[in-house]
C-alpha cells in the first residue's frame, strides 16, 4: 500500500514562511491535495492538484511538488494558520492521507 | 453552495453495525462522487470509501469486508454502514464530496461538520 510521511510538528514565527513537507514514492507523479484542520473543526481543502487554491483560500497558501516530496508553503504566517495540515493523494483507486503535521505559530 | 450534514447514533455497541447518513443540501447528489472519511480522536484522517451517484462504490481495502456505502438520490442522501464494530472504530465520521477533474485523482471539498461515534457497551 502507498504511504505518505509527514513531520509531526512544525513551528514558525508570525509573519515568517512555514514549509510543511510530505513525502512518498514518486509523489511528483501524483496529484497532491492539502487540508487544514483547526482544533475542533472539520478539514478544509487549501490546495488541490499540487498547487491550485480553491476559491476563498488566501494567496499566502501555495503548494509545490518535486520528486518524492510535496510541500505546503504558507507565506506571512498568521496566528489563525495554527492547525493540523494533512497531505493526500489517490493511488491505484485508493485514497491515502498523510499522518498530519501540527503547525505552531509562536 | 453545497453543504453536507452527517446524522446518526453517537453510541454503538461492540459487534453491532454503525449506521450514518449524510444529507446534501444546496445542490444535487447526481453527477458526483460522495465519500466517507473518519478520524479517531487525536489521530489522522482515514478514508473509508466513496460512491458515485449511480451506486458504484470504491472502498478502503482495510475496511472493505465491513463497509457498505449506498446512495438515495431521491432524498439527496448517501449512507454508511460499518459492521462488527469494535472500540477501534470510535472516531469522528465525516462525509465529503469527492472531486475528480482528471483520471487518477481525488480531492475532497466540502466536508460535513463531522459526527463522533463511540463504540462502547
């Protein structure tokens, strides 16, 4: 089965750029999506098809993929960006989520 | 704007069947894929399966033997049944619309608010 690996936690200072990696075999050959989940809330799609932002998602959210790694980038990080972030792919008719990264803004 | 709402019992006894329904509002269930995803408290998301509006299903292999997802277009609803539950099935259960713009992809938006199902006697 396909696996996605995420670092358990990432810390960033307000106003700085947060980078959240996600790794998997030949991940650059797949479409990667990212979800934000604030405490006590449902997940929200923030990036799809590697680097596309849904309507309503701030421009400070961006995504990239290369080789075996996908990266969610949050520029000018704000306190309200503190949340869990999950990467996700579709592989051989199966949906796979990463283990999630807790982003702390301090 | 499409909205989804889960409903069903919040407590299920071990060995029994968990049953949940997702009601879609603000749009038709026809022409799209609809999914169930769960999340044990404090843990990661786990995909359960999805159904096309015509009833074709795809399930997570790890749950396939216990899962049934069905759709009722007349009610704009789709449902989840998970049999022979144990404490390990205690989780927040979310319904979501699956998007498939290209072959070989899936992403989920929007999501329901989620419902906590606890398996305990």
